[in-house]
C-alpha cells in the first residue's frame, strides 16, 4: 500500500483501506462479519470510482482485488470457527 497512500490520496482511498484493516484485525468473532461487509462495500465503491477515472489505476485495482480475496478467506475462516463452537 505504500505507493497508493503516499501520493494523491483521497478520502475514498483511505476509507476502504481503513475498513479492510479493521476487518483483518478484528478479534471479536461476532463482529467479523459486519467488519467484512463494511470493507467489501467500501472496496466495491472504490472500484466503481476507478471505472469512471480516465487515468491508469492498475496497481490499485490489483490491491482491491487482493483485498476482496483476503476478505472472502477471512469470512470462510470465521464461519468455520463459528460453526465449530
């Protein structure tokens, strides 16, 4: 994320990243699904913004795709833990 958040940073750039980190580092299993949903919503909103942009955002688009993949993995892990309890 170094290059994404070091120059030309907008509020929506930081929002999705902050919500993503909050989901990843949430320790309360009951809160994880809500954190994931918030992060996914912000990521999708950012992706829509980038679709409308005229300049190149390939690197950020890859970060967004990776973040969605990680959130899916986190959701699967959290669901398994909840079902095992």
